[in-house]
């Protein structure tokens, strides 16, 4: 059984330059992990985050650029992380694209992007990482979404893609046990979309939340830390972090 410590363990977090990904990276590094910060285009943010963490503990963070829609990019990313860290103890599939695709306006490019980032990339990243995770008794954590269970209006590509990620989590947990644990975290209202959301829509959502407030990225990071470090007898589970919204939504 693995010791409940992340000291010097190597964890790759995708889409980690900003927002929830950055919070996950920071929490894991603060708890002893060496963190591989993946980004696609946010180089400045990724480098700044790594520099900050390395000031706190030398060589505890490094940045890695990759297009996760490119199969060769996925292979190269895992190889680069192993070359830097010498091992892999955790894979956090956080990278995601999110936007509306109303019926009548869906294109093949929307499909490739939304399904690619939210389902295909986590599958192939996990597959590439499995040999290394088996060696360390590591785990995979997928960042899902409460809309994997309850569809979001005008998102008929995104919501099913996240539903596929939820099933992938359970499927991999069964296939990779007992060597590798696979779990998920399903956020609710944590950060509002970067492309904007009206105050009235925000308030409508918050009225559905028993906790009467939005969550924070650190709420998600704390759950990831628990699943990665402490939940040594937990696999195939998706923990919802939504302030209770899904109780009666």
C-alpha cells in the first residue's frame, strides 16, 4: 500500500496554466509533489506559475506545451514529463474546452474540439501514462462536470462529451485495478465562463445551490488532493463538488 504522501511524487496536470488547473498544481506542490504544468497556448501564465513554485521549492515545477488533439503530441508530452521527473505518479485530466453549440449551428470542428479535449485526449493520455503509473501504483483523476448528468441547454456536444468522460473514469477504474486507481471530480459553479455570463444568469444558478454561493478553484484542488494522496481504497468514483446543487436541481 502506498504511503499517504506526495513528497517527490511527479504529477502531470493538463490545462494547468490558469484557473482550476493552476489551483490544482499549486495545492499539489504545496503538499510535496513535483508538478508538470501542461499548457496549449498560455505559455506566459504557465511559466509564471512554475517560476513562483520553484522559488518556494527548487525544481518542483516545470512547464510542458502540447496540443492534446494531436496523438503525437500526447506521446511526446508523457515522454517529456518522464524525462524531467523520472517517474509518473499521477495524471490529472483537467484540460477542457467549453462553449455553446446550439442545434443547427454544430460543425465538425466543434465536434472534434469538444469531444477531443473532453473525452478523446483523457483516454489517450491515460493509455500513454498507464505503464508508468503501474510502476508507481499511481492514479488518474478526471475533471468531469455536473452537466455530465444533467444536460446544459445549447451544449449538446459538451455535455455528452463530459458524460463520456464519466463513463471512461469508471471503465478505466475497472480495467486498471488493482495497480492504478481512477477517479473523477465533478465541479458545479466554481468559476464563471471566461466569455462572460450575465449577472441574472449567475443569480439563477446560485439560487439552485443550497450553500448559496459559488465554489472556488481551491475546493476542486482539495478534492483532487484527497483522491490522489489519501483515498487509497477509492476507485471508480466521481465526487461532486457543487455546494449541493445536484441534490434537488
